[in-house]
């Protein structure tokens, strides 16, 4: 009986939520008129519903679907919040749930007084107001942004039991709309010695990073809109960089300046941070592209399978900073045998692809894994191979296969397999 | 708000020809070469480009550090609620690598750049150039990268050779 309730909410063990689900589905008797009939009607059908709203918010029954915040004790504006990937379906991350990484809080920026300056090795330094940027041709693209530090708990010796999104949800996927950077850089006139662009934000820390100019000319976007509405403050309002497929740090939020230069500035966030320390003590620098990766979002760690035997839709997300996802395989035996999962169309370049496959469980011990391949032929490595190649202290850019252990009771744990 | 030029462009488009350079209006406002605007030259490069006038000593830096930084970064910068800034030189290829400013950072100029824009977190851009040079000198002196009498300025800071200068493999 108790297990049955869990199935009402994607197998989650929230007793409060199962209680709510029971209440609302409990049929109540209607009026005298319907009393003589067999049918019973739900209360929502017997009285007028709620009011219109100027800006909609999620159902109160979904109030546990939240970002998980983890911040520095002495600097509360320095930290992250995780997208609850294990609670979501489809591929687009709702704006209120897009992951956050801030270094010193979310700035309050008035678009009427905010400008983006393009200067340095250009023929004509230019200043763009937000109002002017909004008048340029707007280009839209769907892509993921993943923090270079996503999943980094997995470098540790013992597997974290945090929910899937709260360990791997420093990645989100949205439709970004704005002005192609090539347009604006060319308007300023790129000098031939310009090889890098130093991007700087208007946050309390003026975050700065160096980005190769070729990438920005290729598909860089100055984004003003996120999933159709203007950017959320925590995602860079009023304007941010989108650098498709590249680690989150270079997608500079609250952008105030792009300075073209011949060489990188060697800023703190491209030396001290976001570089991959190897066992020999050397560190890979400017490892911008997020590598091919996938994650089963349901069923996943912390959930319990409600029915034995039962048929379950094993589903998750795959993405690659190099291109499109070409294949996702799923294993229920810890990687001994694999089966191709169904990929939901459309499959987009450098964007989330949703995969799914039906799975019959009849009480057997199982280890669920997904393994993605992208169009360049890159295959997601096992954890063993990743650690053998990169060591335990690489800290960033973790993309190994993630394993969910299903025990005989249907309880799911995170394991290294 | 919409200029006559735009209207012309709309006509042009309805004439069904595609010509990229005519389908939008270039709206960037030309500004002076920004070299004279300090607020547009916050980034400091490894060769010292961007460093301001001023100077600061290890002794001055110690006082400032103990007043403004020690609460989070600990005594001598050895770590607290925020990461260690000093110590662990030579640890990077050991069983317990520790990435501190002194053990890991390739350039000392980055320290000036980052402290000015980010530290202390309660008041970014609140320190004077003299104070930042002094703080850099103090942090670097903790692992004898500089000696106790060192004074840093825009000429000497870029000359500091960090222990891990050659530790990075750019792509």
C-alpha cells in the first residue's frame, strides 16, 4: 500500500506529497442533483476556480521541485544552485530552475543604464545600449550550459547519495535569443592581431575570462532572452554571453565589456579555477568544450520502484559540447550488455537530448547505466577510465558513466561500477 | 523612435532581395579609444598591462591582511572558511595536491587583478592601488617568493616568477 502511493509521484519518497495526492483524488459527493446518480465529481468541478494571474507560478503541489542551494558560509552570494533534473521531463529547463553559479550574489542591473562596450584591438570601439541591442536581428538557439565543476563529487572515493539533479544538475538547457556576436564584433572592426576576447561581467567581482575570438565569431551569442522572456536576473539580466557547448564560466553573465586582445589575460577563473590538474602536477588549461555525457534521471538515486514485477520507463538526458548526440545505450547489468535507447526528436547541436527505454523489473539486483556517443564519435568513458586518464584531483570536467544500483527491494543507490 | 532608414529597409526587403549589410542598422555608438577610461581597463595582463601607479610593502600588506582577510583566509593565508592562499608549494604532483595562489598560480599579476575586483567580498574595488600591491607582496612573502623587505609596483609585480609558472598546458 505504502509503495503504491510512491508511484503517484515518480516513485519519490515524499510522504507529504503522497498525502496530498490522495486528498485531491478522493471523490466527494456532489449536490442533491447528482446524489441519485452513480457518478461522483471532484471538488474542482463544483465551484469556480482561482483567479487569473499576471505571471504564473508552478502548482502548489509542485513546491518541492526546487533548485538546491549550496553556498559559502561567510559569503552567501558565492556558491551554486542545482537544477532538479530528476524531477523534470522533456529537454527545456524552466527559467526558475536553471542552475546558478554566482561568485558574489545576483546583481540588480537597470537595463536603461547598462551598456556593453567592445574595445581593445578593434578599429572603432563601440558602446551598445540594451535598447539598441534589442533592435538588432534576434537569433535563437537551444543549447545546454554546464558548469565546468558539474558532477565533481564523483572524483571522491565514496559515491554521493544526493538526488541525481543535486549531484549532476549544474547543467541546464534553454532557448537563448539575442544578437550574434559576429555582427557586433564586425561592426567594431576586428584587427588582425586580435585572437582573444576578454569578457567581463558587471557583478560584485567583475568576473573576467579570456575566450578565443574564433569561437565567438562562429556561434557566440549576446543573449537577451531566455525561453522567450527576458533573461532572469540570476541568469545574467539584462545581457549575457552564450558560448554554445563550452563550460559555464565563459558564458559570462551581466556582460559589460568585450576587450579584444592578442593573448589571454590569465585571469583567476582560467588559471586557479577551471583547469584540470593531472597526476604529474601539470594542469590542462582552456579545456573549454564540455565532453559527451548522459545521466539517467528516472528511476534514479533516492527513488524506490513501486511495483514488483513492474515495467519502468528508464529515461534521462544526453548532451555534448562537440555536437549532436548520435546514440545513447542503456545497461541494466552494470555495463555487461547494452541496448539502444530511443532518442526524442529533435536532436539538436550542443543541446539536451532526451532518451528513454522500457525496462522490466522483477525484483532482480540491477545496475542501471547510460552511455552516450556524439556525432564526432566520442563515447562517454567509465569512471575507471576517466580516473585512470585524469587522476583523482582533476576536479573539473567530469563526464563518466553514472551508475544507479537497484536492490531487491527496489531502492536505488548511487554506486561506482 | 523608428528612423526613416528602417522604413526604407522594410521596402527594400519587400523587394525580396537578401542583402545582409542592409537588413539591420548598425547601432553601436562610437567611443574614444578606451585607454583613457580606467573603468574599461580593469583587466591586468601577465606583462603588466593595466597595472596602475602606486606601491606597497610586505609589512603594510601584513597589517591589511590581518585586518581585512584573515577572518576567511586564516592566519598567514593558510585557509579558513575560504581557501588557502599560501603554502603547499611542490605539492601538485603529490598524493595530496593543494592548489594555493603560491603553489599553483602561474602569474602574480592575476593576484592584483583578482583582489581589486573581488576582495574582500563585502566591498569589491574598495582597496587602493597601494593597498593591493601591499597585499600581493604579503601573500607572496608567506612562501618566500618575495623576501620580507620586498616592495611591489607596476614594474616589479610582473617580474615575480611564480613557482608554477610552467605548470600549465594550454590547448
